[in-house]
C-alpha cells in the first residue's frame, strides 16, 4: 500500500488511524509540517511524529498503544526508599528547553543519534510557549538531573521523552507527571511504544481502537493551555513516594 502524503493545509484531517501499516507498526503518513495546528490535530487524533535525520516527517499511530493509568504508576519499594533519602526537588514548566535539550542529547544504550532533531525541538518549544507542551524537572540542589516532557491532548497526556542523569530521576519525573495529571482529572498518560522499563513501572497496552475512543469520548475534556509552574510549585521528592 502506498503511504499517504500530507498536503500543505495543517488543518486538513489525517488519514484514519486504522489505515496505519502493521509493519512497521503504526506508520500512517508522511510529509506536512510541524506547525502547532498540525501537531495538535495529530495528538487529538492519536497520531504523533517520529523520524530520523534525512527522513521526511513520518506520522505514526501504533496498535497496541502503551499507556499509564495516571493513578496507578508503580515505583518499587527500593526506589521509593532511595527517593525519600535523595533530597531531590521537583518543579514543572521552569526549564522546558533544558529538558528538551537533555532528552535529545543524553546517550541511550543501543541508540545512535536522536529523533529529537532541531526542527522538532523548535516545534515543541513553540507548543510550550502556547501552553500545550509541558515538562517536569528533577533537581539535585540546583542541578537538573532528570525530566520528562509531552503534550496535553485533553483526556490523554502524550509523553514524548524523558532523561536521567542519576538513577531513578526519570522515574521520579514520571511519578510527578502522573500525580499532576491525576490531580487535574487526566486519567491516561500515553507512552506510545512498549519497553520493559515502562512495563515495570505499570504501563499497560491498549488496543488502538480503545485508545482513540478515550480521545473522542463525548465527555472528553479539551486540551488546557497555560503554564503548570505556579500550580505545581516547588516540591520534595518525598511527596511522590
């Protein structure tokens, strides 16, 4: 099947997600742009961009989808004890650009290079300035040691990437993100693709149809723009253990 190409109008609908390829899992379309309108339309349709340097923009909607119930993240007892003793602090939306840069440049086992290319970074920085992309930051004294960022799609928050410079820092960021979402009435955190690490923290797999149903339910809340910084405040790691 020929892969659909997106046109120049960022408001045009995406191809139906059930048209996505089985191999590679979820590849749906290519082309278009990374404008805020296009990106928010994608996330509200269960679609996200993911591509490597030298490739065109590729759009994905995998089946199944890896998600967290924001009220059921699992941290091991050992990790909880470690975090309670860490002295780390957690903030939100105070260093989005730094989290984005760290996610793009922190080396990862078995991974060469990054998919968070300069044009992707600029696109998410703009979404952040518009109040739709958010970050959680973990600090050791005044040093940024972990974080996560993603996009508010309404009833689902779409996690994009996380990083850690100390063991457990990204898990703490994820726990803080789930707490923030749960307290805001957002029940699901989209983690996109399955990994053993995410599964160990409580991630489950949803059929794509079920995931899309949560996005389009009649009672589904729309994305809420605005900074999280003041509401979240400056919190101790012990608050999330």
